[in-house]
C-alpha cells in the first residue's frame, strides 16, 4: 500500500497531523490528494544491493 505525507491536519481513521506519514489505498484517498491534504505517494525504498561472491567464498 502506498504511503503519503500529510500536508494538512485531517480526521480519517484517526486524527492525522501535518508531517505524519499515512498509508492508504490510492482510491480511498484520491479526494484528499486532489484537495492538497495529502502529498503524492512516496516511492518505495530501493532494494539493498547484494554483494557479489568472490571465487573461494564459502
């Protein structure tokens, strides 16, 4: 589920304060995004790179 930054305080399942992160389905909060209450979805964190094994590593 995408996460959004709360730009303005609002009441949802609970009271969300400015600066908090809210996790919700986009279809449920589209009206809040359009009204400027929530910021655009944050991109998911990049995966950590895997270390390549060298010959001889066990």
